[in-house]
């Protein structure tokens, strides 16, 4: 499943917002990502047309199966990479920013090896 980095960011934001237990709306996504409401509206239209999300008549956004798969994958990368960087002594702010850049470009093979190594290291402590 190859999609654009910005689409991955939108899907991850929807996932993170949905974990708060409330309905996700376009304005919530715009606020979280620091983008304009029209940008989110356009992105949601494309994601809906491509079958990644659904929107009800009230504007509540829901991830569909293939959107949830991508969102969960990106979110896992985000958590693992930022935690790993912090464990190396990188400040939380920089670790989050760098993880956001890395999560989109790292290969699945490299990520799995980093995750495996990082989790083994945590178990040793």
C-alpha cells in the first residue's frame, strides 16, 4: 500500500484522535496537524474516495480497514522510533520531530530490525 506521506499523516492523526474516545472531525485533524480546514477537507475527500476513511452525515471521520492498517503501522513506527531516540538521550521534542520524518522513509526491514533490537534492549533493563 503506497500512499503519500501527507496521507499517512492524516490517517495517523485520525487514529490518534480516535483513541481519545470521541468522534473525529475535520477541525480536530486541522488543529492537530496545524493545517487549514480547507486542506483537511480536500485530503478527507481524497481519502474517502480511495476507501481509506468514511464520513457520516455529521462529519464524523472513521478509518476503514485499509486506512486503519496504514495508520496503525505509521503510529507504531512513530512510537518505537521516538522512544528509541529518547532512550539514546535525544530530547522528547526533537525525538518526536525526528520520528515524524523517519517513520515515512524507513524500510519495513530496517524498522523491524530496529524494533527488535530496541525491544530486546528494553527487556534487558
